[in-house]
C-alpha cells in the first residue's frame, strides 16, 4: 500500500541519522569507558633542587584505566612536545632526574618505570612556524621558491609564560603562550593549549573533535602576530618520534558528517602502524583540516588546511623531552600543515589563526573505525 | 496541461489572427514587407525574439548571488544567513504582487506601459544592488533586491500576456516553451559566466573586494538594460500592430477575488503544500550549492558553478518534452509522485553518499521539469474557471512566502550545523510534499475526481462538458508558472 511505503521512507530518514550518531561512539570505545585522570606539574621536583627557568615546565597527566595507564607528558623545554606512553600496569610512574634533565646532555633523564610494562610510546613535537609571502595566491608553499619564505620561527627559542599560572588541574588543561624576541611577537603570541580527557565528549568550540578516554588534544593558535608581508600565510611544522613505529603516513578519511565543522568533510590522521597498511593502528595524531580566522568563529571564518607527506628527518627534534626520554638515534618523521587555500584572505585580515590536533592511543582490545 | 484546454478553447473561437490585408495610413492596397507586416509570421518571429529576451535580464540577475556566493560573502563580510537575505528580499514583494500584477497590467498601466515600468524596476533594482556593493553597504544591496523583485515577477506576467496577445492559437505552447528556455538560458549563462567576469574585473581593479563585486554586478546589470530596450521595442511594435490591424487588446484575462480563497477545495490546498514543500528544497539549495560541491566533492569553483547550473540547463530542453509527454499521457498525480520521489532520492544521495553528484543533480533537473509540467496544470482541473486567477495568484504568493522564509532558515542552519543537516532539512521538506501528494492521490481516488485521468479520458470528459460550457474569459497567465518555476 502506498501509505505503508510512505511511512517507510519517512522512518528511513530518521533511522539513518540516528544510526550515524550512535554508532560513531558505539563502535569505537563504548561510551562508558573512562579513565581516572590526574595532572601534576614538574613531577619529582622538590624545593631542594634548582627550579627550571621561567616558562619551562613538564606537565604529567596520568590516565589510569582498569589494567593499563596512559602517561601524557607535555613539556616546554626546547620545542613544545607531547609524549604519549602506554603501559600495561596500573602502578607505572614517571621518574625525572631534574638536574640532568635541565642540563645540556639530558639523555635518559626521564623514565617511565617499570620499563618492561611500556607497550607503546610516541611523541609529537611542534618545531617551527613557517611564514611565506604568497605572491600568486596559490597557498602551495612547496611550489614557491625559497626566496618567498621568511626566516622561520623556531619554537625552541620561544620564551613561554609561566605554566603554573595557566594550569587547571580539575579540567586537566594547561596553556602555553609565548613568542620569540622579534618584533612580530611584540603584540601577539603563539599559544598551545593542552587538554587531557577521561571520557567521551566533544569540546564546545569548533572544530569540536570527538575525544575519548584514550586521547588528549592540543589547540594551537596564533594571535596578534604581526605578519612580515601583506600576503603572508603560515605553515606549522610537526615532527614525530616513536619507539619502533613512528608516525609514518597520513590517511585522509572522508565523512558525510560536517555537523561540528560546517563544510569540512574530511579528517586527517597521521598514523603509526607496524609493517604494512593492514596491521592495526597503534597510535595516531588526528586533526580536521580546517583552521579558523577568529577566536569565536562562524561559518565564514573557516579556512581549509592541507598537509605535506611525512618525510624522514635526519636530526632528532630540538626538544628536551625527546632527548631525555628517547635519547639519540631514534627515527624522526615530520610534516608541514599549511593553512588557507588559494583565494582565502591572508593572515593580516584578522591576525588570528587556530588549529586543533588530537593525539590518541588506540586501545588494544578495541578495533574500530576512526573517529568522526 | 492547462495549455491543451486553452488551445482547444481558443481554436473554438477561431483563434488565428485575421489574415486580411492590413490597412495602413496611406490607404488600402499597399503591401508591406514580410518583416514589417504584423500579420505575417516573420514579423511575429521578430517580436518573439524580443519577447524572449525581455525576461533574459531578470533571470540572469536573479541568480547573481548564487554564482558569486563566496565572493559576496567574503567581500561584504557576511555570514550565510545574511547572504540568503538577498534571496528572501526578492521573494517578499511577490507575496503580495502576485495578486496585484495582473490587475496593474490590465487596469492601471496597460500592457505596454506596464511592461516598461516593470523592466525599469528590474534595471533600477540591479543598479541599486550593484551600488550597494560598490559603497560597501549591505542594506542597500537588500533594498536593490527588493526593488528588483518587484519588477522581476511582474515582468514575467507581462511576458506571458504579450505571448497570448501575439500567439494565441496553435503556437502558444511553443512560445511559452521558448520563453521558458530563454529564461533558463539566462540562469545558466549567469552561473557559468559571472565567476569569470569577476576574475577579469579583479585584474582590472587590482584587488578583490567590494569594489570588484560592485563593478561585476553593474556589468550584469547591462543585461537588464538590454531587457529594458526589448520592452521599449515591444511596446512600439505592439502599438504599431494595434494601429495597423485594429487588434482588440486582450488583457491578462484574470480576475482576482480574494474572497474566493475560502472556497478552495481540499485537493487544492494539498497542491499548495506540494508546491511549497518542493520548491523550497530546490531554489535555496542551488543558492547555497557552490561551496557544498567545492568542499564535499572537491570540485573546483568553476566545476561547482557548472554543476549548480545543471538543473537549469536540463530544464530548458526537458520542460517542453516532458510537457508534451504529460499532455499525451495524462495521469498528472502519478507524475508528481515520481518527480517528488526522485527529488527526495537526489537529496539523500547528495547528503549520505559520495556518489558522483552529477547523477543526483541531473536527477534533480529532470524531476524539477517534470513536476512543473504536471503540477501547475492540476490547479486548472480542481478549480472553476472564474477562480483560476485567484488560485494561481495565491499559489505563487505562498510559494514566494515559503521561499523567503526557508531561504533565511537554510542560511542559518548552514551557519550553525553544516551541510549534512541542511540536506536532511531539505529532504524533510520534500517528504512533506511527498506525503501531501500521496494524500492527494487517495483523496482524488476516493472522491472519484479527475486529477489522475489519462489524457484520452480527460479529452472525452471535456467534449462531454464543452456543449454546456459558456465562453471562457480567464486565461491562467498570472504566473510565471510558465516561465520562472518551470
């Protein structure tokens, strides 16, 4: 009967929408999977030791699960770095030999014990901020001559604000803001906001990445920095160091759902997986390829980003954390994320640019599709 | 289709223009060249050409915002809901004007002066719109669209009236079809050319910005000047023909009485719901479609504009063909069901899959043409002759009201929730239309009505009724249902 058919069509539309929303969290990690999250600054540093210089700090977040622990270490010594260590014990802890850690030869001064319980470790480092003059308005820096690029801002040379003041132990967030000594940063700063999560949820502000108990997030934004040309565009360089499996390739996943990031239908994942592409992914850094030109963006303030192919890098990243934990001689890969596309307004229209990265460890008992 | 009935009626009263030799001022017996002789086909073809181009400017400029969506939004610093106001303001005057347009043309201005006035409104509206961009004042652009709207829809009424005046008889359907194709040609040319025009102007001006936008819109306004010239020429030729042939002046033929609204039968209200539910999922979607195709399907801006215009490109040839088919086969309700269902499928394909969007958009184009050919004539089947003008006027009125409101809602939904939500919203609107048309089928079936008759059965019914029929005056031409919504 036509009437019955009519009902089916109607129902189908609602049902499909319902399925999409529910399954995205159902398949992955289960809504009730939680971790007990605690945050501390400078673990093991007591008053008898020389305190680190202003702006340098090590944040340790411990996300305790039922029979495993995730350690997140966010450090501003050198280039800002986020280290993820997954252990299969609930009593693993981080030990820092502070005098060695703050010295020039810090190799081995940071350990996660007992070391036999460590399953996987990976670090994401924010190394450089590139600025180039996009004379042809193509937003493709890899095609531009070297002369279009200005001297990059080395994040290892930045001076950061005091971490103690910008820590929120209940919300498990920390804010790192700073700049270098050049004129461009006289009225502006580059900020990184680190957040750790113990359960499934989404942030309010765009791009509202879906996070769960196995992930942490870094939001990067550039506010009020004076551009060095009228046609400046920016590009952020990220590097990654892993144990045996560094992050090697970027998967771009397409999704029909743009509810939380209107008009962006893709997610990019920089994954580490041992062996060939069919083996399970151990950890990944994920972002939506969109940046925003205002602090409270509306639809028109979104600007797409694109990334370059990850390449192997000969030197280790200039981060104290990586040196302390991994020592020398680890495989490093890096990529650039370029903001804006051809035809979009340049940085000087709003003097603001923000981008969110999300770093996660995939639990071993769960298989699943990547998060929307 | 209403045109079939029209044709029969007009043939009954000996519709051809009298072929007696024309009388001109210098006395009887002096023949004029075929080109200048208003009773000869060649002259009427010349007039047809001017008639077709009369509406070209208005359709070209109607979709200027859609063709330049990203540029308008960036240069004027808008968000999507403000951008959609440009469409909403076009529709607002037509909520009222659909009733008044025919009246103004018949009683107040006369067809010639009325056409020129409305063409002037179109020109002035577009100039104000462009000036708003040049001066970087968005409120002025909205005023421009409002003025443009006053002229645009009424100009379509005038175009139809001219067509009836000059081509009553066998050629009327062809003329309507041609006018419609020209309208769609205007929209298509706009979609595919304005981006290029903008880029060239940007090179000339030196940068992008509201000045570049303003200049591009002024250039688009040249088509409106062209339409105005056509209106002036048509006025002259019409006056001349009237003088030479002593032609009786036909009006728009409609009688609008608002009190008739309370007598509208239930099937007619269902037809109104179908109309509103369907068209609000087409025009606002085309208005916002460019960025959707760029972002989701990775099209280039030029490709995105091209695919956005495919609905219009397809409807230009498809409408006459499908109209002919519906004429021959009848069964209007079934065709409407097919068209609405196909549109629902097209929207769901675009929302939930990554299949090549050319498929979905082509489907949308065909179903849009099919619906127009099958839906609008149904009004003539359910409503008596003397209420036809009011019924069509009311239908256009609420369609414009629906478009104005939904255009704003669509912009706001997109701003906050993105394209998936927007597509689901449009699918819901089409679902409402689908429910209404299914109800219409049953209501008509159970009441033993004649909406879904085959063409032969309807012809028989008509012959049976034509003996007792008195002579008919009202011709349903208020509507740009012939031109715009086709």
